[in-house]
C-alpha cells in the first residue's frame, strides 16, 4: 500500500516536468517510475536528459519522507497491519 502511495506521489510530482520532446512511450515511461526515467536516460544521449532526470530523482527523493511519515502515523493507529 505504501509503495503504491509513493508511486502515486512520484507521478504527481512528475506531472510538471517538461518531457514534450519525447515520444508518447518515452513520456509515459519517464513519468511512471524513477526506474523508467533512469532507463530512458540511459537510452537517450542529449542534453535535455540531465534536466528531467534530475527532476525525476528529486521527485523520488521527495516521496521518501512523505511515505515514512505516513508509515509512522499508521503504525500508531494500526501497528499490526503494517507487518
């Protein structure tokens, strides 16, 4: 559940990232997961990669504390359900 929430937050944060130069499949891959963004970056060899890849990394990093706080909050409410 928390992993799905983290993925949803990543996708929300990536909505504002300009990937207009990519084809539809590349856009979807970049905005879906950080792994997809990294794999797409490896396949592409032009300067725009650095800009959106850094945005993807920052979006993924921003998700971690949010998910950790939610996990902590849930642990106080329903500790047996997190294991």
